[in-house]
C-alpha cells in the first residue's frame, strides 16, 4: 500500500505540492494526471527520493520512506 499524508514539497524555493493526500491499496492501480506544472513529476521524484519532503509523509507498506 502507498499512503501519502499531508505532503508539502518545495523545489528550488518554489512551492510545488501543498497538502497532498493519496492512498493506493494493494492490487489497485492509480494514475497521476494533471496540467503541465501541476506536480506529477515531483511526486514521482519524491517517491524515488530524488528530493526530500518538506512536511508530511510517504509510506509504502506502512514504512516511512525517510
């Protein structure tokens, strides 16, 4: 299971994500869609730990990815 709770992220001193919440359970499929600049790539980069989370948390199988 993937759980994102109250996620806030800044990239290069610019707020990209503010208060994002998402839960994807086992055997579910989710799509991240939106306009250019909406933060889709930032979410993927945070999941891969290319950036650090400013606040909130990301858990995979109840383990915080930090």
